[in-house]
C-alpha cells in the first residue's frame, strides 16, 4: 500500500489476530513459519545451517503481543539495521508514524 512503511501493516495484522482470539504464540507461528511454509520458502524458522532474517524486539511478544512494535534491530542478509535510524531516514517521505 502506498504511504505505509514496510512492516507496520504486518505488525497490526499480528495484533488483530490476537484480538480475534489466537494466542500471541500461535500468531507468531502464523506470521513466521506457517507463512514461509505456505509460500514454499525455506525461511521462517531458526535452525543450524539455515539462513535467516531476524528482528530483535524489546520485550516478549509471546506474552504481550504489543511488544511486536518495539523493534530494536533488523537483520537482513546478515547486516543489522537500527530500527530508529531507518524510520528517521524516511521521516516525512512515507507512512503516517
């Protein structure tokens, strides 16, 4: 969708699934390994000898799904990106946050 920073829509979808009655743990599985399996993507889980893009969060979204919004670092293709700096770099260009 135009004007939305990548990832924020996904965070809200996860929160809505919890509001609909899924447990936070079930929703984390739905958003990671289930989605990857459905798409035929070998990603979605962490295991030895497996490539992974990761998100480091402050908090525990398996207990409090709102913690999914507390992104500290994003690892993509082995490179870590500071979440705050990424958002600041596009401030005023996209999104509503």
